C-alpha cells in the first residue's frame, strides 16, 4: 500500500513537471511570435523613415553647395543643379560614401530628350544624359525631384549658360 501511494505521488509530480514545462513552452512561443511581430513593425518603420529622409534630401539637395548653381546662372531662387560641379563630384564619389545617408544619387536630363540613356563619363560629358553616383549601400527605391540642369557651354568661341530640364533622384535602401 505504501509503495502504491509513493508511485501515485511520483506520477503527480511528473504530471506537474510536464504541465509546467508545457505552459513554459506555450508562453515562450507566444513571446517569440510577439517579438517577431514587433521586429516586422520595426523594419517597416525603418523603411518609412529612410523614404521620408530621401524625400526631404532630394528636395534640399539641389540647394546644397555641392550641387547648387548659386547665382552663377541667374537662378538664385529655383532648384538648379550645376552639372559641371556634379561631374567633379562623380570623379570623387568615394569621398562622399555615407555623407548623405542614401544609396545612390542620379541626375538625369529629361529635356531635350536623347534617344537612349548615356551614362556620363569625363570622356563623353556633356553629350550624355545620366550621371550616377553610388554614395552608400546597395540601391533601392528612387525618389525624384524636377530641377534645372545648368552648365557653361561654348559656341563660336563665346561662353554662355545652358540650362535644361532634369530630374534629381535619390535612392534609399528598401529593407522589407
């Protein structure tokens, strides 16, 4: 009889231990699901913040000293990008890695339209329509802004200001 009571008590202790283990596992799974849900929300928030940052940056970038025409072309109060400055920036793009906190910056001439996209290099400038600068991580989603693209040009030995229509585009890394 004593042996039977002892076995029943042992069985009850084992049942309680297994029940505690099952309850602990259940709450651990609920905790993991909650953490996973929270992390997915954080990833979305990071992407939204990077997009907002890119939108703010693309609207301000044309007026920054590295891109701005200043008063050189009589374009003081409009978004004007000095193409000659941008080409010099492109030659030194490694210096600006991480400076703006975006992946890429593209300047694209949209008018007058060229039949195909020609990436600008020192050899073919100004007979090109796209300047690409990789200033951060890998590319992502682009945010555009319309700007005037101005540069100095020469015709018959006379230097003049030439302005065209363009897009300044900033890409941020999409983390979703």
